[in-house]
C-alpha cells in the first residue's frame, strides 16, 4: 500500500457498514486511494471540489462479501435483532468543508446551539503539547487545528486538507506543505509557516505523549510565508496520517507567555489556549470546561452546528445517564454497554454504533517483584481468564483478541485467538513452583487497578478474582478515578501488578499502538502509555522501522514478529474491547472518531436536526 492511505479491515460481525461516499468519489475509488504521496495534492483538490459541490450527506451501505463473514451471519442474527431500534452510524463526511465557502462573512453571526458532553474525568492540562488522553483530546480537537485531518468518522481513513491546502513529496523523506493564507488564531494573530515550525519545535522540546507522532521528524523549516518543509529520518508510509494528531498553536502566544524558567510557556498553556480551531475557551473550572464558537473561523458554522460546547465531568457515569435521560446531556464518552442500554431505554436517546480499532490492555508491571516477575505465572494468569464470559458481558459487541494489536485492522497475519485454558494455566503454575493452588488454597495475592465508575473495568476485577481462584491466586481490586490511576502508574514502584488501559489506534499506522505502549521510550514515567514498564531491544528496533516498510506483506510479517515477542513476554492480558456503542440524544447527527482516543467527538461536525442541521 502506498503512502498516505491505509484501508482498515472491516469490522466483521457488524451487519451494516457505512462508507464515506463523497470522499470515495473525490478519490476515484480504491485505485485512486492507493496513489503515491506525490499525488496527495491532487487527491486533496478532488476532495475539496467534491465537498464544495456537495452539501448533503450521501449515505451508502456496505455489505460484507468475504466468505468468512458469511459463516458468521447465522451466529450473529440474534444480535442484529437486538439492535433494530439502534442507529447505525453512517461514516460520511457530514458538512465538512476544506475551503472558506464563497460569500462567507467573517466574523460569523452564530446562533446559540448548545452541546453538552459528559466524561468521567477532566484533562489535567489544556496544553496540546502535554494532553495525551481522551479527556485532553476532547478539548484539543475543539480548540486547535492541524495541518491535515481525517474525515469525520475516519472511514475510509484518507487524510484531507486542513491548515495545509496541499502537500507533496519527491523522495518520501521531505514533505512540502502549502498553507492556507486566510486563518486567524484566537489571540488575533494570523496563521503562517512560522506557527507550524514553532509548534513542532515546542512539541518535540517538551517531549511528552503528543511528541509520539513526531519521533521520526528530524527537521522542519519555513520555505515561504505559507510553505513549510518537514524532513523525516527515514521514509514513513503513514506519515501524513500522523499529522491530524499534531495541533498547531500561535507562535506569538508562545513568545508572549514564555519566561526564562518556562521557555515554552507550559504554565500558561496549561490553563489557556491559542489555537485556530472552531471553538474558543470560555471558562475553565474544576469539573467543567466551556467553549464558544470562534466567529472568525475560516470554515462556516453550517446550520445546526454547535456554537456553545460544555465539557462536564461526571466521575460516576450513572449520573451522566440520568442527566441524559432528562435531556441535560447530549452525548457521553466511553461508558460500558450496560449503562448505554439504560440510556437508550429513555425517550429521545439513541445508540450510535461504529467500529473501534482498539482493545483493552490489562498490563503486568514488568518491574514488580514477586510471583508475576516470572513469565510463566503471567502466562498462567492470562490463560485463566474467561474471555467468552467477558464477551457475553459485552452483549457480544466485541471480537476475540489475538494479541497487542487490534485484530480488525490491516496488520498482516494475526496470532491465534486467545482462549481460556485452565489446565494449561495450572501446569504453568506448577512449573513455576506454585502447584496445588485452588479456591481453597490461595497461594499469593496480586493487585489490580481499574477505573471506579467504568462498569466494565470494575467487572473485569470481579471476573479475574473468580477466575484466578481456580489456580490459587487472590486479587486485591483497587478501583480509582482516572487522575488517581494515571498517578498510580507514573512509577513502577507505585503501580499495581495489573492495570486496565484501553489502547486505540490513533492513525492509520497500527504501530502507533506499539509506539505508545510497548517501546522503552514510552515508559509511563516519561509521559507515555507503557504502564507495564516493558523494555525489549528487538521490539524497540523493529517498531521504530515498521512504518517505513512500504510493502504490505513485509510490514505485516514484521508486525507479527513484534506481536509474537510481546505475547511471549506476556506483557499484558489482551481483552476484547467493545465496538463504539454510545448514547446520543436523537436530535443529533454526529460521528465518533474510531482512529483516536476513547470515544472522541469533533463537535464542529455534529448537527442538531431540530436547529436546521
């Protein structure tokens, strides 16, 4: 597959799958979608032309045609019956534009259209060079633009213009981006190439999670007022697909708020913003963030677009469900299927269903002392888990996992499906010197940490407690809030033996999961999501180079080699993660972002059908 595009494997058991008709038409179908990066500017122009000419959403239904899919039709017929009244998400470009519409008058006069989103936690920092979690991205995706973006819903996952109007590369190492000349930041400064260079420099200098997409970037320069060149250390098949995760900030804001002790104005950006995105920070409180529509935004707020967004924090997700049923919350992020079912039972609430490219990752602390330092014990624990019971708890809305990468993505040959095997688990325990354990003979106890008000993470604690009794292991379950969980995992000395972490692909590059959570550079005490404190030289080396492999087959084999090593080291227990199945008020047409952190919404692309959307 050529640079800049990547087709994700369809989520097999979902009977109805949608496509983005406008993007497909603009890109000329599959043949055009596989063009080399030097033609991306042509693709971008085609996408712009199609979007400018088309204002209505075109919906298409995609039928599964693979033979193995037909084998599952009878098996899942009852699941389809259960979702007759649920709304299947159409992955289409709803109202997306990449050029200022002719006749757009700025500042825009915005109608008051509120949108309230509830999440279980609030970001600890507003800084786009620091925030690197689902709660942080809700804000960052609203206040900041990026050079390129994915269409709403990210399927098909082909990048399109945003702050960059076109781009090209001759050698796969140096990319040239032509920039828009009609963009203003919220601080009143106009956007140009200096802002791009300063933003990239700042993200790399701070070196936290948001620097992950830029690890292969070795240089950048402004080659004109509205032109930037970015140079890579090695060719990267997926480079342009990483740029939708790289926010651009006002260079003037950095300079105005920097100090001798804080050269990148981290203290200021932690509580303020200087983006060019569709929403401007209004208020920041301990449990709520409010944003207002940016009247000088370079794209029009089309009818029904939210103009006032509230990001509220409800640590107990059941509170958010109650408020949704009362019409006070429009959308909720990342809650378990049991609570979604409760919400959908209320009048005026629907379920939004989309594929997810992620999985639950219950990591083992690799630096812990005691029994779990023995890989045979870790393997025994993983084999004792009742995976079928877990999927049943999720009402069948998940596929079995095969290892550290989402099995529904294009990753080449996948490892075997992970199954429960108590006999093998007992044999491994005996081999490690812990034979004869059982419900009446607990040999030792391990600790597990999950989120307090996410029902499925709490349920996992119950499930593993019952499962591990069968091999003589007790479990100390600790359910805490997200900030406490992050703090707990910040050091190998304080983290628990097991901790629940949801990992999603954040771009078309499947190795983003590996780079976020399995390489030494991503240890949690360095700002990454390697909560396991895992370090393997081969994994580090192969992961660093996998995105530079242009041949699909070769890349798939390398990804398999990396997975096999991580599985052999039993770095985690990989749990099936449910598809995106979340409640939304019926009056809203919106799409969650599959290629992003947990249940992300770009509110600018939502439409209120009662307000003309």
